[in-house]
C-alpha cells in the first residue's frame, strides 16, 4: 500500500478509516511538535536540510530526497505490508496465526516492550540536540538531522501501536514518552545509556555504531513478534536503522583515515599535535561506548526474557533461520560467569539465556565493523589494531557488574581499577581535548581537520553538495 501524504499524518495503515484513532493521534501530534521544538536539534528550525522521506514501504526505492525544514518533516506511520498468513514462529503459540489484536493475557508485557523501545527513540534526539552547532561538515550535519528525524519517526511508530491497540493506558504511555527526558533527574529515560550526554561528534559516531546497533538487535527480535502490527512496525524501522549505523561506521572510519594520514605525512605517532584524533584515544571511546551498549541487553539470565519468548512476544535474532524447536524447553546455552578469580563458560538453560544470546549476536556484528576499521589502518601500514573489550569490562548490568576487569577480561581489584581505568577509558582531559576540536564547518565540501571527507555523498550527490542551507 502506498503512503498517503495528503493526510495530516502520512500513513499506510488506512488511518482515515479509523476516525477515533486518527483523532487521538492528531491530538498527540501538537505535543510531539512542541517536544521537537523544545528538545529537538538546537537552532535548526529555519534550515533547509536535504533529507530522505519514506514514500513507500517497498524495500527498493522507498526514499525520496529533497530539502525540508525539519519541523515540516512528514513524520508518519509506516508498516511493512502484512504477508497474508503470517504465523507465530516460537514459544507456546508456535504454529498459530499471528495476532492482529493484543492478546488479553499478554497485554501488560507487550505494552512494556513497546514502551521500553519507544522511550529510546526521543531520548537519542535529546542526547544529540547540541551537536548541530559543532558539525564537522554540512554532509555530517545532514546525516545527524536524518538520524534525528528518523528517531522521531520511530517514536511515532511505537505511539501508533500504543494508541491503536492499548486504549486509555496506551494514550497515557504515549504522553509519558514526551514527559520523560534524557538526563532529567526527576523523570529520566528508562534505560541508563539513554540518559548519558552525547557531548561531541566522536561520541555521536560511536553511539550510532554501538548503541543504534543495539537498537537493530532489539528491533530484529521484536520483528519476530507474534503480535503482527509490532513485527511489521519494527521491520520498517530496521530499514531506517541501517543508515544510522552507516553514519557511525563511516564517521569513525573517516576519523581513523585522517589519523593515519597525519601519522604518515608527519612521520609521527602524535596525532593530537596536528589536531587529529589519535588511535589510542579512539580505542578508549570504543571501550566506553561498547561497554554501555552491551549493558542494554540486560542480565545474562532473565526470566522476563524467557517469558517474553515463551509468550511469543519477542523472539531471537533471525528466529526462523535457527534450526531448533523454537521452544527451548530443554536446550542449553553457554554463558560466561565469574568463578573464583576466573571467568569461565558454563552451561545455562537456553530459555533464560535469551538476552545473552542476543548480546553474542550483537558482539559478533560489532566485531565485523571493527575489522573493517582495522583494514583502513593496515592499508596505511600502521601497526595498530582496534579491539572490542571483553564483555566483563566496565559493566553496569549483569553478573559482571559487581567485578572489575581489564579490556582483556582479566579480573582485577577495585584498587587496581581505580588506578588504571584512565588507561582504558577517556579521561576528563582527553574529553576536553575532543571538545576543543568541535568547531562548526559550514562551507560546502570542507571538513574539520580531524576527519577525512566521505568517499561518496548522499543519494549520489557529491561530497561538496550543499546538504544544509542555513537561510
Ligand atoms: Fe530508532
Ligand atoms: Fe537509530
């Protein structure tokens, strides 16, 4: 079904045939815009931004590119079309027809999953709101804004489900999405990683590489849901998420390239003396963002996760490609835990290890990205390798959170951690150094000194294209 842009809220869900829902969403819309104006990207209201907008949900060619003022962006409700006879593919309802309505007995659990996912979307917009003032190029500024409007749309996707399927308490949850704010001491966002600031562009690129990738894995698991409207919402969100991770991966890749150029041209290891970002410091930012992102997968053993699975609400990554009985009643899964002074692998029930399995899938995916980064360094013949820290490093959630470990996964005492953590995580001085590099570049095609230009532009435009007009 094509997207109807003649309506106040663009959609492909026949919104005009459900007047009650349409009215409910139209009354939420001004609150959303108020939130965007107050807590969305700083000072961006008058800019014309070269953005992509979804014009169909066809996997090929769903995007249309043009200059848009961000408050006029057409946020809407787009679901991947239903595939006729979709079945529930796991848990105790395996083989039954997927639900088109919320099953009464799972209402609370389903609402909780949707609210938790939905809350992260506006949170990241809030975290990133100041970055536009220090963008290293127009290309990057445009990419930031693209990510921001799509995170706003992801909120719309979850709010549609709350309004459309949960009645009054759904509407209340939708309001609360705009009342909690990232870092607000009284009404913080639900997950801790979404209350941290994104203070600079290195953090932004690491965030979109590591934390948006957590989003990919959460969405992919929800895309397996037996509740079909949720599954179809998440499928379409995943197509947008891919761009966010591209922004992160290519952003860090360009910083690496620039560091290697500086090292080669000046025959030095001191990249900072030449205004770049050194590979050792990149490693520290990587350590930080990886460790806060792996926390987002939750506890290694979780009865909640097991219940969500058995109920058919949230599956595993690529559930239908896994060759087992999709019930997991007497399967085992290997997880890591501390025994004595060592980290060992133990057998755990697969059903309660669902979080850890998703974390494993995520870590493998991160590793492939880091391998691509290392190829750039290799090309310059520089002897340095970026590494993903061990999962026990710097954890705030799960069984490792009560221990301290090195990035190699050696358990250490709290005293050793206190004296050595500055070897592994960015110090205040290093964060201040990164901050000192954050100066806005607005000339088309020009880049800040610490980042290399992109290999290609957006939508086949040149890197020199005027991606943002300030007016
Ligand atoms: Fe998102
Ligand atoms: Fe995202």
